[in-house]
C-alpha cells in the first residue's frame, strides 16, 4: 500500500507504510502544541481564533467534530471539510455535498496548509488539523490531543454541564483510550493494510479479542468507563460506526459484524443518538472515501450500496444501565 507524503516541502505520491513482516505501521503526528485557557502555552483559547480541518470519512478527524459538537463549540471553532476521495494528490477541497471549502487560507489541497506552516515539512498530510488564524500555523494534528483541548481548555465558551474528562475518571479514561487504540482503532487498519497473511491474521485476532472483551464490559455498564459518557467513548464510537459498512468488507475484518454483538451494537446506537453526535456522521463520505481511495485494497473502486443500518432504532441501554 502506498500513499502520498511531503518530503522537504515537495509532494510525492509514494509512501510505503509497512514493515518487513508486512505489518501496517502508522507514523506519529508531528504538530503537538497545546491551547490553554490562560494562554500559558502560547496559544490561548479564544472565540473564532482556531479553525478545524477535517474529513467526515476519517475516524480520527471525526472524534474532533464530535467533541466540538458535544461541547457546544460550533460557533467558537470554525471548520473546513475535505472531499471524501483521497487520490494521488492527497486530501483536497471541493464542492462535493457535505464538503466545506477553505475560507481561511484558500487552500486547494490539504498539503498546502502543512507547507504554509512549515515550508520544508517532511511527513504525512493528515486530518484533523487545528489551525491558529492569528499566527497562521498548525497548532496540533493529533486527534487525541485535540479532543482533550476542546474538552478541557474552552470552558469559558463551552456548555457548562458537559465534561467528558471528569477528575474522578481521568486515569480510567486515559487507560481505556490506550487499551482500545492498538487492537481496535488502529487494529482495523493493521488488518486492512497488511500485506502478508501472518500480519493480517495477527491484527484480526487481536481486534476481535478486544471487541469480545469490551462487549462483555458493556454488558455490565452503559459506557466504557462506567455510566458516564467520556472521551473514551468518543474514541471507540468512530471506529464502531465504520465497522459494518467499511471495515468488515473492505479491511477483511469479517469474523463478526458489530450488529452481532448484543452490547456493542446497542452501545453504538446509544452514542449515535446522543444529542450532538448524529449530525457529525456521514456514511456517504465514509463509504466514498474508503472504497474509492485505496486501489491497493479495492482496485475497481466499487462502492457497495449496503449495508442497511438502522442506527435510530431503540438501544435500550438507558433503561438497563443507570
């Protein structure tokens, strides 16, 4: 599997991303500055200072959109949305339904933003990007850190009753996000982009062992860290949403569907129906992106019509787990 990247500020459409054992390797993100409520980091939380660049298809970017919505920051942090297709030129902006052009920097390609922030940048060009309009640069492109920033540093502007990182659960939340990352969030990619049978089987086995475990956990409590929605649930949700329509088929994660799990399936619907979440979900962008953007996995780019998913169906978890 090869995708594009920047090398010394120049675009190349070839980037190998597997090790000698055929395992998919995800490089680290590079912009890791923080926004703080008091500005002590050099980036102060302010109204209309920051702009979020996302893809509706990408689970990592989707996390930040959900947090922005749940915290009531949609009027505080502006947003641009790329086209769902990612070809040889990487992410780009278009008039595709649901996409939003870049009215901050006027970029045509997402890579233009990385070059503007660092002209000699070498690395992947990814979403999400949290951009500072004031200094004209990228603050952060690590989804886990961006959702934490939105959750904890914008309290002056956010909904006062929404806290997805409560003090009494912080250790549990951090440990849970760590626990689900490699086998589940990244596990579907490790399976889908593996280029050797052993690497694929290793990833799929770990993935379903983890799903089995969390299905059992969710048989005893409403959410991953107890009976309160937290950042950990946001991180799990974006993978589960894409599982049956994409990962099951496209990434060969086909031992079981999420709808085969009695607790995970209800949990998925529960979070989807949480006010502020549904409007951030776009299954068309999700399917268009995955099935059309990975010719090494799906050479003809055929986008399946199904599956039929009734995510608005009653989940029942509010009555079972209080």
